[in-house]
C-alpha cells in the first residue's frame, strides 16, 4: 500500500476528507521525526514504540574492493510492535 492508498483507506474509515487525512498523516510523521531527533521515544500503547538506537563503529567488508572498512557510528530509528498489534497480525 502506498501513501495515497493509505490516505484513501483512512478517509473511508474515518469519514474525513482525503485532504484532512493527508494533513493529519503529514503532522503525525513530522511529530515522530521531531520527537526522535530530540531523543524522545514515542510509545503508543497497543500499537508500538518508536525510538532511536545508537549503532557503534564497526568493521565491514566491501565486496567490490574486497577490503575491510570502518562503518561510522550512527543513530537509526526503530519501531517495536506492541503486543496487541502483533496479535492482530497473526
């Protein structure tokens, strides 16, 4: 499902306009990004938890050059599904 299909489904279920649903989705994604950038976690009970994890420096293998190289440390966003969400899927 792409973004437009998602917005259409939300519009149909919520009886809101597609424009309102699109604005809401944009606001939600913006809030999630801003919160994670600040270092805050977002915990939506029953749905899941968004958080940032730190990946330390590590050594990797470049298959093209056949050489070892250092992969820099970075922060990555993660999502862990909640119990109700997991149970709903299967």
